[in-house]
C-alpha cells in the first residue's frame, strides 16, 4: 500500500509507520503537556473555589449576622483577591503565541489597553445610564463566557458544545451572577446602582425584580438539566451552587466570594497554565513555582489596590463616605477596566477553545 503525503511524494505505509513510531511518543508528550497542565491547574482551582463557596453558604445559613457585620470590608477583600486576574492581561498575547515580548510591542499593547479603558471611563461618566446598562450586559457576558470556557478547558479534550447550549450556559451563569443579586435584594442593590446612574431610580423602583428572579431561577434549572444530560455534571452542579450563593448570601459578600475566590481564582489558574514557563510544573502536579511566577507578575497592581483600600479603612469614617459618595466613580473605573479585559479574554477564548477538525487520514491508493 502506498500513502500519498503533502508535496506529491509517496511512502509505503510501513515507512510512515516507522516514522510515526520514531516521532510519536515525543510529539504526543509535547502536545499533551499543555493540556495536562491546564486540566491540573483548573481542577485545583475548582476544588478551592467550590470549597470557599460552600463555606460561604454555611456561614450564610448558620450565622448570617457575620456577613451583615462588615459587608464593605468583605467586598474590599474580594476585590483585592480578584485584581490579579486582570493584572496580567498585557502578557496574554505573548503567552498564547510563539512571539517574543519586545519592549516596543509591549508598550503599544499597554497604550492601547489604557486608551480603551480611558474612553470607557469617559463614556461612563458622561452617559451613566447607558453605561450602566452596558456595564451590566458586558459583565453578564464576561462572567458567563468565563464559566463556559473553564468547563470546556478542564475536560480531557477541550471542546465547544452545541452553539445553542453554549449560549444558554453563558446566559445562565451570567444572569446568575449579575441579575440575581439585583433581583433578590433590591434594597441593597438599588442604592448602589442609583449612585452610578441617578436617572435610573424610577426604573429600579418599577417592581420588575420578582419576575426576573423567577425567570433566572427557572433558566438555571433548565440549563442545569441540559448540561447534566450532555455529561457536563460539573458545570450543572456549579451553576446551581452559584445560584444558591447569590440567593442565600447578601449581595456584597456573595459577589466578593464569587469575584475573588471563584471567577478570579479560576482565571488565574487558566493564565498559569497558559504561560509556557509553567507547563512542565503543572503537568507534573507542582503548584509552587507557577504560583510564585503569577505573584511576581501581578504584585504591583495588587499592592496598589491593597494600599488604597487599607488607607480608606484606616481613616475613621472614610470607609462609609467612600462607600456612599464614591461608588459612582468606583463603578466607572471597574467598567472602564472591564471593557479591555473582556476583549483580551475573548482573544484568549478564541485561541484556546479552537477545536481542530477531524484530520482526514492521508489519502491512500493501492
């Protein structure tokens, strides 16, 4: 039997078999190492995040007064823990390609990122009501797409489910994290949203929250059943777990737990596995050096946010003033940073979730 190979040359199947036998183990190992690293990192992060959410739910059920004691402090801690996952955006394009990181290209990347953030901040301050709607929609899509991506990447072979199921998954996870906090506790959420966009007061007081809460709860149940039916039991259970978190824990602590110990932690694990320098360690089940590398890369922005929050809490009465008076500017900053971060993560998804088409074996002729 003769096998046709690219370039018009032919080899016997025996020759092809000998070449494959010689190259196969090394090539397979090189290809499998990044996948093994990604699975190990995401499974470790999954275990940690699920444990933290279960603990938060336990506190919410057995000692809810603990969450009510200092909700803004808990929110600040969650914010600090979540900052590193966006502080590494400037490295993603180089981690996902074979290119080096020349200073000029890195500076151009940072300039573009900051320019987009400044434009988004300007829009948020000039047109707060449309910006609020955009912020909520962008957040919903970002959080939902993040959960869908993590579920695909931690499988043995990264895959993309049916487009309709993926869209439903993104919508369900996103609505759970964005809509349920607003709909379940409007007494807490409405003042924060009105501080950002005062003109939305009438809309927020219109009484639509109960209907939205029921709709999202039904959506979660339906999507969880669909996910379980396609073998995605982990994603189904996590969707219901997050729904319970946002239903049973006050909005600020719930979002702090989600942002810092779930969304941020899992994205950090994904970034650790994306960095080629960590592939061997993570594939071998070693976490120390990858964690150290991430800490070095994210140290400066994380320390800056921590110092700012510490200064706010150190001044008597300033924390309450900031919570009430600077919410608008704070949310505008979050919105501004979310826009370029969303684009970076979209590029990351496009590159990492690419499922290669089945390779047609070399044409054969007898």
